[in-house]
C-alpha cells in the first residue's frame, strides 16, 4: 500500500474519494501537518496501491486493509478523516475498529437509502473495455462532465441539474487519470461502500464521529437522513470551506493527543517488484525493485511517455538472476515533477538518477536503457564511471542530425485537457499511429511499419494511460532525448556498450546502423518477448 506522510503530532489518516488517490489530500495535509502526523494512503487498487485481489469487497475488507497499514507503521491508534467514498470508509473504521480509531470525520458522506441505494449500486458498472477507435475514452470524459452537471451523474434531466461552478478541464482530467489507473477497482470499491447502511452504522458507533457537509454540496440533504444516531455522533453542516476546516480541525484536536513513531522503511517482497521512494533536494523519485538475487544491480531506465511500470516485463526477466531496479524519471510515474523553471535535459535526468543511486547506497551496477533512457546511462559514465560496468542501449534513438531536429519539433505535441475531451483522442491516435508508422506523424506509404507490434486495444490503452499521466514530462523528455548529441558521445566512449533491438521494432535498422558506424560497439538481436531478455543479456553483463 502506497501512502503519503507529512507533519508531526498525533496520527491522522486521511482517506480520499474514488477514483482519485492520496494526491487528493495534499492541500489538506499542508494545512494540518503543523498539528498532526498526516498519513494519506492510496486505497487498495487506486493510485500506486495494489488491489485486494477480489471483486466482492465489503467495507470491513477495506477497513481491515487500513488497519493493517496502521500495524505496519507501528500505530496503535489514529484519528481518521474521509471525504466522499473515503468518508464512508472512515465510518466503517469507526464501527469495526473502535479500539484503533480515536475519532472519525466523515465529510460529504453519501447516505443512499431505499431504491436510491440500488440505483447507486447499479451505477457502479464496469468501465467500458478499450476499443480500437478510442471511443471508450470519450465515454469516460462524458461521464466526468455528467458528474459535474447532474446529481447523481446518471440522472440526466432538469430535476437533477446542478447549479455549481463546473470544474476546470484539468480537474476533470485528474479524475479521468484516477479512473484510468484504478480501472475496475473503482467499481469494486464503490460497490462495497455504496452498499453500506450509513444511518444504521451511525446508530452503533461507540467513538466520536463528526458528519459534516457544505450546505452548497448536493449531499447536504443526506445529513437529514441520519436519524437516532449514537450519542457520540455529531451532525453539523457548514456554510463555507473555512468554516468547515475550522470545525474539522477543532474536532480532531479535541479527541487526539500524543506523538507518532518515526516512518518505517519499506520491506522487500519476495518474488515481486515492490515500490520505494528516494528523497532528493527537488522532491522524490519512485523506485521499483526486486532484491531476491545476489550480485551486481541491474538498473533499467524507461523511455519517455512511460514509467518503471512500462519496463515490468524487462525487470521480471532479471528477477532471480540479479538484483534489479527501475527509476521513474522526474515527472513520470510516481516521481515528483521537476521545477517549472528547470530546462529538462538528458544531463538533468542523469543527475537525478545518479543521486537516487547514491541515496540507495548502490555500489557497482549495470545499466539497461530503453530508447532515450539509454542516454541517461551514457551520461552516468561521466559521474559514476567507477561503479558503472556495462551499458545496454535497447532500441537506441540513433538518427541523422536533420531527422533529430524534425523529431524534436514534431514527435511530442502538447497534450492539454480541453472541455470537450479532444485531447484524449489525440493521445489515443498518437499512440496507435506509433505502431503503424515511423515516425508516427509521417502517415505516408513510405513510413508504414511493415510488421507492426502489439496492436490490441488493451496494450494501446496501457500506453495511453502512461502518456496521459505525465504529458508535460513526456514532451520535455522527448525533446531532451531527440536533442541529445549521441554521435559525438559514442565516438569518444571507452566503455562496454551493447546495442540491441527486437526484429519487429521500427528502430532496428537504426540500431544496426549505429553498430556499423561504431564497430567497437556490440550488437544483439533480441526476442520480441522482453521477459526473455534477461537471460540473453547476461552473457554481455557477466563479462
């Protein structure tokens, strides 16, 4: 389970709405961190947290998962705050674990009753399957617009029209990204929580509970549905965000005291790729790794428009052979974006990766870079030459200078959310055309990829989600990679370097040309299945 932590004082667990993640709690954490140790987990199957591997969850299952997190963090008790679906879960925790929860705040908690509950449960339908034309993305965007226009979102008529300020396209995009990442876990979570009888639970709770909602919130009318609540339950609407914050903060302070233990290090998970984070001066980098095997670490670096998850198959090919880790570049995956004023270059990426390796205490290592990720390894030969032993450039970006300039200008267009959702179809067709043409924006007969790679809609969908999760970082990284002076670097390099590519990759010819131009570099034709790469690369890496 992934979580964010900030502040000091009594422990306070903050539970986000679905399909968002703990990032939804950042603004509240900033305001409360001077009074509490704020701990905001991603709910199971959301954000960076693993799902609970079942499609029939109950509120008690989700509550038990949060308590398991408390156990892992060494917390005997904690206060709990939740918003929307997180509010329902906060009440479930208060009901099921009164000895572990000091108090609970449920803000904007839905209290569906009677036929309405059945309608809400029916609305937790399975998300549309990815389809070749990308129309499933248009359907998701339409749903986000409906949620901002009607309440409930599926009741599209004048009687259910909301009279509130609509969210910005960027805010809706964050919900879409959350939904895309959570996938069916959103349905599973909502089905569990919407089926809970809140009014009955509030009659049975033993600990202090605050139920509150802004009077302007469509859910404000649900407060009146709470009848004969337990004496420990307070029901109080508020007139504005500041009044709500003051009420919530005072309630939490009234029912908490003490301090919280220091953070605990991440425990390795045998046979699995597990998450870790490294603190750097500019933020955090997400690390994914496996340490089952002994020996020299293999560092795998993803390309632009990806994250460490996009090289999972390559990582797994080394599990049991070598320790392996992959780092999300700044602004990609779970890593903090670089400062807006920073000009992103291969050198800035290499500096961040090098600092992460130093912070992790990594000694000697081999480096496998995919696409532009390989350039990061070439730059590490300047700063980490005493520890870096071998470099593998997989699908290298080796082009004439004239083509580099064109790619830098055209390969990565701006993808910015618009009210009509057109940016989603732009991302979809861009990724689809990457499999059909090289380069993707030259849609001519001469640029047809004769044997395209995986064209199934699910694989394309995964790639689109990676792109949409970091559109600005993708564009900046693409421009950095296509602007890198590779040829001069290779001509001066005195280092064991292997070029490799699978037969169907449109950049195979470029990799072979690089080996002809620089015969001191080795070349290897790789299997299409990257789960077989580790075994094949070991001959080179073990030299």
